[in-house]
C-alpha cells in the first residue's frame, strides 16, 4: 500500500524537483545498455552539442556529471580555483548561503557581500570591490542567478559590465540551477566562465545530472587550478571526449535518454517560447498574490523571479502550516520557507514543463488553504486575477499553430 496515496495527480509546485513530462518518463523507461557500445557515445555527442543551446553558448564546453546542483558547484569551483584564492560571493538566501559554505569548506578566501533576504546581490558593492582590486586578488565572482529560497533573480549582464569596465580578469561563475532553461540566460554574451544547472529543475528530469558548462577561459584556468578534485575533474572528461568514448565512468543510461527527450521537447516548443511561458506563469502568480493582498518576499520588481514566487504570510500565520495543509488536504506540494524565512514565506514553484491551467489549479488550492489557516481571502480572487491576465496574454501553443 502506498501510504501517501491521494487520488488524481499530485500538484507539484515546489521549485524543483518538478513535474516530469510523460514523453520523458517513457523515454527513460528502458533497460541498461553497454555504454561502451557505439550507441551511447553517438548519443552523448549530440547531447553535448544540444546542451550548449540551453546555455546559449557556442564556445563553451559542457560536462554531464552524475550529480546534483551541489556537485555541479563543486565542479565549477575546484576546476578553476586554488585553495586560498579570493572569491566574491553574495549572500541573499539559503542557496547562496550553501554555496558560500561550500567555498569556505574548499578553503577559498570568500569575500561575502550580504543583503537582506528578499533583495538581490548588491552590485554596487561588487563594483567598489572590483574597482579597488587593482592587483587582481579577486580570482572569481560567484553568483546565484536565481535565489530559489526568496524568488530573487540577479542581473548578470551588470556583473559582466562591472568586470569589463575595470578590465578585471576575475572568473565569472554562475549558479543557474533554477534559471537555465527557464529564464533569459546568455553564457557567451554575458561572458560567463562557468555556468551550471541541475536536471530536476527547468529541464524537468529526475534529479541526478549536474550540467556544467565551461568557457575557454575557464578551461585554461583548470590547467593550473590546484584544488583537489577527482570525480569532478574536467581533465578526465576531456580525455574521453578526445577519444570519442565520452565517459570516464559509468553514465546513467536512463537519464541520458531522458535528457534527449527533455531537450527535444524544449526545442519543439522553442527555447524562447519556453522562457516566455515562464515569464507568463510568473506574472500570473504575482497577479494572484496581489489580489490576495499578500506580499512578495522579493523587495523590488527588478529582482522578481520568473521561476519561483516566495509569498510572505501575515505574522499570525505559520507558513509551514500552509505547506502542510496543501499536501494533506489538497494534494498540492508547495515550497517551505527556508532558514531565515522559515515560517514566514511559502513558495510557489512555476518552472519546468508546466502550463497555465495547471498553475490555476495550484492558485485555487492556495486560496482554499489560506482560508483554512484563517487568512481572510476572497475565494477566486487570485484565480480571477491570474486568469484575466492569462486570457489576454496566452499565445497559441507553438506546435499547434
Ligand atoms: N542552487 C540553487 C539555486 C538551488 O535552488 C539548489 C537546490 O534547490 C541548489 C543550488 C542545490 O542543488 P541540489 O539540491 O540539486 O544539490
């Protein structure tokens, strides 16, 4: 017996892991294969080429690690930096906090720029640090593109502008775990040196692939970076790329077939359409939050995230209770508030393979839960605001025009 059984579908609205489309599930439902046969290297070759498209890079080199976002972080750092190297990193929420913790445990000298949770990275402070660093002690600027804990998106183009303005050679390392394939992300144009994501977010796959993409400058840095690395060493991958066999150790065959199917779906919809869909779903969600009379945790419009909305509840409500009820009563999974914002916010994830009517189901659920926990919401108000917006802004489904 499945003790968590609930009739119908679970409405999965945590900001990752997200819904896996049927096509991807079916593509992964297959036996193991010999990864040394000609088939897997041939498929890997096309996957690596196609993965570059979601990073918007032609010059980058991608790596598909059997890991999660955390492993992808470690790969980005250890391949490019040496112990003692100075990094500048922004603390704005739980995931940037965890990345900073990893940087410290890997013995980098982390210059932490802290902001209130709900604010974006303080790029004015970055500019002053970069301006003052005439001897180039800063080896890398590390930034989380989209802070999943607070629903804050940072402006990466500005980071690049700052580095260019001062002709500073620091590497530009970007966590794109809850952004790549959902938000506008341009690795080459923004001069990102290492970008990374995890399969369970916008790619809508199971957890288990950490996708890292390195610029030529990052590959060059990896030749002299002294951090200890074994499992995540790019050198091992590059050796097997050159041999045409691609894998230094056993890949997850099923995840590779899943990635193929996931990319096919994204390209069929069109990456720019996928990104526009995320913008639409996010705006609809924000309309609903406003109609409920609640606040977005994100303090300024310029930082609004199009993949996750953190909703602030009034002080007399415990947001964990909202999440508990959502699951127990409505078969709806919402994101908890983490760390500093625990109990204060709940999160609606609107990323991955998701459509407008699914979102409206979630918003209807949230309204009922808010009423359950004693918040005086008018049932239907958020759904009405979101659907009025969607009805005006939804295009035809690209593949059905
Ligand atoms: N970075 C961001 C922005 C995340 O949202 C997450 C997880 O949610 C991570 C990193 C860590 O990824 P993982 O849990 O796959 O290790």
